[in-house]
């Protein structure tokens, strides 16, 4: 994960290389809370791939970059 100031900053850093997934920092915070928020629960169990894909889908991260495969 890399953090940039703007889309223009991303483009300069890439220098013509293909983009991966680019999301605003606010979306990253949502993703982190959804992905890791239950880890301290005494009943915690690892998420399945389907559960993780559901998190991505629920947050609107649906382009091919965010597809976990299976």
C-alpha cells in the first residue's frame, strides 16, 4: 500500500506503468475497519474468501483488481 496526495501524484509516480487499485484514504479506513475490526473478539475465526469478497463488494470495490479469485 502506498499513500499519495492526489491522482496526479499517482500518475507521476507510475510514470506510465499500469495502475492497480486506487482508493481514497477514507475508503481505506472503511476497508481496514471491515477487514480487521473483529480480530480481537474472543469468538474470532478467520474470514473465508467469500466473506472477504463480500466485504470488498459491500464497500463498492468491485473492479477486477479487487476480485479475490477462487
